[in-house]
C-alpha cells in the first residue's frame, strides 16, 4: 500500500498494466453490473442541468429510464448512481459502431458541455471509497477488462499512468506526482 496524506493507494494501481481496448470489450463495463455509475454529490445538479444538451446522444431506452427513474438514483448505501435500463446498461449510454460509450462524454467531445463524464467512469477500473477521513484507491479487477490488461502489458503502461488525467481530476496534480514518485521508487526496489 502507498500512503499519501489521507489517501491509501493499493499496490495494484502501480503494479498492474492497463489500456482500454474498446475494439475487444465493446464498452461492456457500461452495460453490465449491479448498479449504475457512482456519482459525486456535486455531479447530481450537473446531470440535471446538462440533461437537455446530453439527451440527444442517448438511446431511446436510456431516455425512458431517466424519465421514469430520474437523472440519478439513490443506492442502498445512501449514495447516488446513474439510472439503469432494465437493471443493466447505464441510462447515459451512447453507441458508436457497436461500442457502448458515454453519451455525456459524447456531448463533451462535441463541445456542447464542459463536464466530461462522471468521475467514477473516468477513473474506472479504479474505485475510490472513503471511510471517515481516509480515502482508499483500489483496482476493480473484472474479467471483462482482460483485453485491457493485455494491451497495457504490451504497451508497458501502468494503470496509474493510463488514468493520469482522472487521478489528477480527483486528487490534484501534487498528489498524482507523489503517487508517481512512489511508483518509481517501488519500481527501483523491484529491479535491485
């Protein structure tokens, strides 16, 4: 484990290799799962206010799920998630050439909004949980990402480097640089 202030980072974040391979997985992480994407409190009003600009990028089923359930739903633990279509796909899904992508991100890429997508989606397969003052940064290992692990190994791209932008978005540049320094230090220890 790596400790940076009040953040505990799993060693897997620096040891595992990863690079999304959408041509192989088809974005199935947006389609399968038990709940929608976890949302930060500040993202809730954003989803509501940006929905008129996002909705044209969503499937009809997704728009129907949002009309029925709302822009977000309350989870069992009191947290909020994106709604799901029939308990499966995220309601904010968008398809391009048979690949599931984020409709919110599509609106962002088209320059219609400045919010890229929910932070939990941007960070995936990293999951951040909090207990009191401490935040835990873990790798959510899921077999649907095996192709991403293979591609990451081929490119020699550690998970923390692949997810540099969302890690900086979540924790700030200074924390990311501390993580990078710790990873380099661990790498040197392993090669000795």
